[in-house]
């Protein structure tokens, strides 16, 4: 805390002359640059972000105007010393309406002689008639709004009794219900014995400054609300799009749908632990004919509506090409070319498997994705993976195929990265293969999916993940 002023140690005079002229030139140059940028800012009242930016530019210009005016006052002769009567003080010109801080007044209260000195501008700030006598410290609270009087009394008491500097605000009522906000700064002046002999203060009308800052705060809050509403709308749209695209079935699904059950399929999507945008994970089980079924899982980079719409495009292409008879390898080659034509480049991983019921054979291909896991009896293993780069990473590189003959009771598990929290690659596969004994006792694909969710659903997961289980029923 700065020490109170001593009566025999006058305050230093402010600098003047060339240094102040330099500061004025720099301030006016900066004002011109800020004003040029402000004029180029679109005045779009319907855009919360532009309203917020405009309010900030206006506040900056107001503050630079005040700095310019204060520096100009600093360069001029100081005002008459306190103690001159109100009639002797020249009436100051009315401050510009756009100014935030140009209305500055001063006062001194002599506790030994009970003399009070106010500058002419202080009368204007406090809404007093210049012909009226200045108010004593005891009378000053009568001008202040009732709810602000305790604050002013506490500041003045702390200054006179404890020697604390004054730095605070209060509101006064002018004519026509015009409430003005006044900022007061002051210090006690001590006598030789250390007691307070007088108190001086500088008071400023900061009403316009507070109004501009409220405008900035309100436009900022409006911008935040607008952004939150837009984010909620985007999230809701992404969820609805994802729900519309992913297979609309729950529990076990049998293939073929008519005739003896040959394949029992179930799937689940595991959400991230914390709130997160919709990701690009997907799964698919599609009956191609009475003798064939398509199984697949994959993930597309990105989040939100962009990822959900990308998944819609990929799944549409997968379904169309698979129904037209495309084998898994050529199907992924087509998806690779499709991603290369999109306006926003993206990467995707996928595994597609075509199962024939009559021969119990699975032909599959992958694109930068974990291989399917095969469980037989109480053991499991990863299928030997053919070559296949992620979709969009190496256009034209081609995707190989592999074939596996299955037996009744076998279980296939297809999954996306992130299914096993905290583990990827071989470590994640090892954790999944350890579920083989528990899968052996499962009566359906849905039971096995529930085992996966129980084992890995409660862990810390940063992204969405999908799992699909297919059981060879006959």
C-alpha cells in the first residue's frame, strides 16, 4: 500500500513538453489504425460474434479518445489551485458525449479549518449547482444512492482513521432520473505528528465506460450462448444422422431372415466416458441373398456432423456395392477412390467380410483396421490379415483378400480401435482373446456382446467404439 502523502512533501509535477507531445502523436496514430480496422468490421446486428467485436472496437476507441484528451490536459497549464471560489473557476466546456473518462474533478477537505475545495468539473460530475457551497465529508453521502452509501462511508472512514487510500465507485442521481457512476481515488495528508490533517480525492464520471463494458460483456455472453446453442444443435443433428444410418436393430439378428438360422449376429456401440462429439465409428450386418451376408465395422476420422455425414456416405456405398455383388477387396478399393473425391480429405479404416451360409466360408478384406478374431472352443486367434492400407492414405494401392472356413459354433468378433480402454494393437487383441472361455458358454451372439460390454464398458474411453459378434449357428 502506498504511504499517505505528507503535508511538507508536495506531489511531483507531471511531465510536460516534448515527451507528452510524443505520447499524444503515438496515441492519435493508434486511434487512426484502430478506427480503420473498426470501419472494416461488418456491422451485422444478427451475428453475435460481429456484435461482440464491434463493442470491443468501440470500447477501445472510447478509451483512446480519453487518453488523448488527458494527455492534452497534461500538456496544458494546471488548473487553479484548490481554495478558489466557484465563481473564480472558469466553467469547463461540456465533455464530448462519446468520452468515457474526460469528466475528471478534484476535491480537498481540510480537517483543521473545515474548508472544502471542489473543482468546477466536480460540480458537474455530482450534479450540483456551481453556485452552491461544496459538501463536507459528512454531507457527501446525501448525493449517493441509498445502497451505495455504506460503501462510501467505509472508504472515507478507512482513509481518515487507518490511512488507507480510497479507490472505489458509487452512484449518484442527477436530474431526470439520470444515474451516473463515479470513481473516487484519494489519500490522506498527514501532519508532522502523523495525524490526518486533510484528505484529497480525484473523482471521475465513468458511466460511459461502465456502459461500454456492459455492452462488451453482454455481447460476449450472447456470443457464448449462440455458440453453445449451435454446438447443441450440431450434436443433436449428428446423433440423429448416426441413428438414421446405423442398423436399426437391437439384440440378436438372424441370417438368413427366412429359413433355417445359419448366422446369429449382435452388435453394440460403446460411448466415450466423458461427453464428446459423435465420432465416425460404424458397424453393418446386411443380408445380401439367401446364401450370403455382409458383416463390417469401420471408423472415419473426424467428429460431429462432418463425421456422421461421411459415415452415411461410406455406408451407402458399402451397401450398394455389396448388393451389386462386389467382393470385399474390390469393394474397399472403390471406397478408397470415393474418399479421394470428397471435398474434405479424410482417412478411414474398415474391415468387410462376406459370409456364405452354404459353404460356411468367409471372404474378407481390411483397410488399415484390426483383423477379425475367431473363437473356437475355449481359445481364440486373430485371422491372418491380407495387405490393406487405410482408406484415403494410399490411393490405388489395392486391398488383398483372405478366406477362412468356419465351423458350427465358431464365433467371429469384429471391432474398432478404442474398444479396450488404455490398450491398442496387440495388447487390445490379447485382452479380447482372453474372453474366449466366457464366450464358450454363451448361448447367443448377444450374450457375447454383453460380456464385452461388461468387461470393457466401464473403463476410461476417449472415443466411441463398436463391436460386432457373429456366431455360426448351423
